[in-house]
C-alpha cells in the first residue's frame, strides 16, 4: 500500500504544491492520502486531478482570499481573531465534488474533536455535497484561538498533524501506550506485507510531504511569530517521535523544502519571496528524494 501524508502549515503549504506537482508528473498514484490543516487544500486539488489549478491557486492566493483580521472577535463567543469567511468563498471556486468522487485515491482529512481532543479522519471522497467538503477543509485548518471552531471541530494538526501514526494503523499496526516509559507509544506487532510471484517482499510505502518549519533564530519576533515558533518546535518533536516508530520493511520517504523560509502560516502575501521559486523548491525537493 502506498500512503502519502500531507502535513499542515498554512501558507507554507505552497511548498507541498510543488511536491505534489512532481508526484503527478511521474504518475505516482498513492492508495491513500492523509492530510491535515493547510495540507488539506493541496490534497483536495490533487485528488481532483487539478494540478494546473493547484499551482495557479498558490501563485495567486492572497490574505484577502483566506481570512480577515478581526481582533474584536476575541471578546465574543467566537473567541478568535481571524474570520475565515473569505476562505469559504475561495474553496467554493475550487472544490469540485464530482471530481473528488472520481479520485484514484482515498483522501482522509484530519479534524480534532472539541469533545475529547481526538483526531477524527473523514474521507472527502465519500462526502455527500460540496458544503460538507468545504466545512471539513475549513475546520481542519481552524487553529484554536485564531479561528473559530466549525461544527465542534478545530485544526487537525492539534491531534495529528503528521499522519504517520494513522498510516501505520491503516497498514495494520496496533499501538499501545508505555505508561511509565515516556510518552512514546510502541508498535505491538509487525505489519503484514504482501509478496510478489517470486516470494519477494513488497514493501509498504509512507511518503511525508512536509512544508518545513517556521522557526527562525536570525531575527527578533513578535508575539504571533513567537507562538508559531513554539508550535513549530512541538510539531518537530512530534514528527521525530512518530518517525521513530516506523518499523523495518516499510519504504519511508520524507520530503522537506531544500531551504525552508521563515514564512508565517497566516501570511499568504509571501512578502520578500517569489512564489514560483517556492513551488519549484518543493518540486525539486520531491524530485531529489524520488531519484535517489
């Protein structure tokens, strides 16, 4: 089984657009894509087969197409500072339910439940209407404190941004918590594999498309950047933890930008950066990994 994990990262997912562009170019078709947060939009357009539209979107998207800054909303029941109404309109222009249903792979989007904090994954390919897909994509990218929850769900990255554990479970692994041995879970039994006609093992594949981190030690940062840095450090630790659980016998690939820029997850203006170059960076990063 081939599984691709599309990690979230808001505006940084411009890199993953380039990575997906390369995978499409070499006709790499996974069986399953696991996406979270900002990675969901890239994954949805990939599932639709709209690679040209995907690139056009990331080349042209602006802050006004995603959110409006409304700090007074922090003192209302919404308890947030950004209004996602523009994102809903953007998604309406790009999400095609019929194309999604014809996708060659299943697309599971991670959302975090406010009831118990668990990661819930929904297959966008089986959703009944466009509004359900759009609401799910928006909820998966709704960072608590910044964007209001949608239908009692928030950013999928809060519970499982990397998707590696979900991929291992999908392949048949069972996790158990080692209560007194740290926070790291353990693989309870080996994952079954298929063999070809000659009895040679056919490895499962897990490929992680990662937009990189925000952390930048070279300059002072404001409160928003400081919070993003803190989140990035936690995500990095979680990624390394999940990566360490991948057992032998699985072909594990990880694709990172060659030079991750200090782009804010909220800044879709990409000030000081050339968008086409960022997409090309992701493209070349994927090419390098797949041609090793």
